[in-house]
C-alpha cells in the first residue's frame, strides 16, 4: 500500500461561474470510491476532458474536479478478485474524469468493472496514445467492418486530424480500405496522407454540398466524429446498404434529414457509445489495437506533456488547433 499522504492532481475550481485550473497536492482521503487504487503513469487529453476543464456542466456537474477520462498505471491496492497488486491496468470512459475524479492525477480509484488489464505487448505510453479516442475508433471500425468490406468502396472519415479520426484512418488503411479524410486544416493534408488517407476533402467543401434529400452515392461507409451537417452529408452520400458510425457532436447534435437514405438506400447509422460500451467489445478492441491494428507512426507522432503543460494544450484543443494524440505523463 502506498505510504504517501498526498498526490499531485490537475484540479478545476469554480468561483462565481469562472473556472480556473492549478496543480494541487491532494490528500488520499479525497479520492473517489472504488475497489482499485491505481498509481497513474500516463493519461491522455480528449475533447471531453477539455470540456470538463472549462466548466461544461453537461460533462461535469460539480467542482472542484480532476478531469481525465483515460488512465493507465499499476494497481497498488485491490478489493477485487479480478485484479491483484502490481497488475498493469487501463481505465477508460464510464464515469472516470466526468463526475468521478479522473486520470489527470498521480492516483485514481476506480470500480473493477471499469478496468481492463494492459495487453502484454503494449506499453503504458502506447496505451494512452490509443486511449479512449483510439478505443472509440477501434469500436467504430469493428462495427463498420462487420458489414462493409474493403472491396465495397471508400470510407469517409470526419474530424480526421483528431484522436478518433486519426486512429480510424490508420486502422482502415491496415485493413485495406480506401479512405477519404475530411478536415478543416489545409496545413495537415500531408499529415493525413501519411496516416493513410487516399484523398483529403476540405470541411467547407463538404459542408456546402447541395441541399438535397439524397446526394450522389460515393462512399461505402463513414466514420463520423463531429455530427451536424457533416454527418448529414455523409449519410446522404453513402452507397445502398452502406454503414455510417457516429460518435461525436462537436459540430452539432442536430440532424436535418429525411428518411430517404435509410428506406431508399438501406443505409445503417450506428451510434458508438464509448463511455458504456460492453466490456467484451472493449477487450476485443484493445486486443486488436495492441496487435494487428497497432500503428507505429501514430505512436511516434503523439505529443508527451506534463501536468504543468495541460492548460495550454486544453486551450488549443478548444480552439480546434490540436492534432493527433496528446499523452500526459504522471509518473513524476
């Protein structure tokens, strides 16, 4: 058992509607409830963390709070038969970092049902380079690939420089799919092609497609991370019997669609709830992500930061100026 009396955490505090962040020394008595006490080695920065850190009450209701929906580390205390002291484990999603203090801290407590063992051939840093974003990408590709095969046609990916989009591109490339990336960043076209995009379309062009109930079918499927008009146009441009997955709403949670893509073309829209997806599916995705879906370039292009650099990166993420994966080192 750990003998320290305090640990460092990136805390968000609320004062009259204003939200500030700082590195705090926290007593262990303030940790959330959970069967496992985990010494965190790495976390990662996700859009949901940025929302929590900026006071979004749809993500985090009460402050002060420690964000971080991802964590990887070593079990130092266990009340569960599933895990023993010294196990290397990953905690992602569920309520971690939302209304339960999260991975932007040197220690977390978590229920055993939220935890998976770190695959043997995956380092802790690699696991957080993948993180919830990679896991969401993995689950999206798993669902899409059950129906749509590489020979069926190209797959379009939105939010392609972000965590989910970039990992999705790399996995699809490994599986032999032709891919089309949508981005708002002209400067990142080469980055996306290096990740595996066969074609890059600018977001503005994709948003300004004709306002029709159906568009010319171009894609066998899509992985959408942003919602709104982008998702509408992906659905309207999908081949008969194609599949589109949806996991985000940063552009908009609203869709302005007819039922025509679904009843005239048989398009399937699959929602990916990475927060509460069944554990069996999560374990399958982690296994593939640590083996045949592993992308060395994704690991090499990730950025490692400390707790002290988190605020700057969160600000960049909220402005849409962060690309790839940002890994936070906690093992100080």
